[in-house]
């Protein structure tokens, strides 16, 4: 989250709110009255509250900016989160409610604000590939021990350190897609091994086809029972 929150009050004029948003290059202003969160106003709210800039009546535009207040146009039903909520749950809340930010609250106290930009930054860090590492995607069936089996092949059999891993569920509900970052510049050996044990795997992704770079003797996966028996 961003802990230094720029805020407005309900009696802030639209002109003041617009100036604040532009000065700080932000799109969301939590509205506090007496330290209590009473609403939120966005750049879209400000645009919709004002006549278009090309309107013939410039006095009307000026009155809208300098006489109308944030309290008249703000959203009062604010969706908030607590600081210990996982970021994937925060992302789900934004998608479900079709909103671009979440004030972070501890009781009645505003601690910070989480925006879509904050989430993009966090997920980019989580999924990024550092120099000297290699990215794999492995389809892991929904069976007990399968993900551990994949980790064992990588970490125990091949002695490769896993720098990071996430395993979101597949859309069909039949397992997960393990996205794994390995601290090794060349992952062809472990890709060979995973395919030999019957896993569908690609590096850097399933869409990529690295078969031409692999040992052709591993082109056909072993039957599942035989692969497990060789552990």
C-alpha cells in the first residue's frame, strides 16, 4: 500500500480537489471529516461533476469548480480492506467491485491506500524473472503430492534452487499451473526430467516450444506408473 495518503474533506471544493489530484499525480482522494473516512472521490467523479470544458457557458464551469464540494459528488459506500489481507484478495475485491483503489483501515483509522498501480507493481515483482534465472510453467494434476513431486525433481534430483513459485488453479479445476523461477541459466535438463515423468512443461511458458533444444530421447513422456516407479 501507499502509506502517505493525500486526502480531501467533504467541504473541499471541486477546484481544490482537482488541483490536489493533479499536483500529486493521483486519481483517488479518500475523504476524511474529523479523521473519519466518510467517502472517496476519483478523477472520474470530478469529470462527471463538471460541465465539459468546451461548454459555451464558461461561468457555469467556473461555478461548478469553485462552488460545488467534494461532499456532493463523492462515493460514500466505500469498500475498504485491512492491512493483513493478502494482495490476491485485494485484487479480487477490486475486480468484483469494479473499483481502482482500496483504503486500508485499522479500525476507524486510515493507514494507507492500495491502488491498481500498487498491485501491478507487487505482482510484477512476484512474477519477474531475475538475471541468471529461468522461468518454467508446469501443469500439475490435482492429486496429493504432485506439487511436492515437481519440487523434488527440481530441488533434490537436480539440486537447483527455486527462487520463487506460484501455483494458481487451472480454469478447468483439474490442477494448477506452477510458475517456477529457477536459479540456473539453463533449465533444459530439468525440463527433460519433468517431461520424462509425464508432466507438461514449457520454458519460459507452455506457449513456448523448446523441444528442439532438448534431448530427443525424452520427447515421449514415460507412462505415469513407470515414471513414479523410477523415483
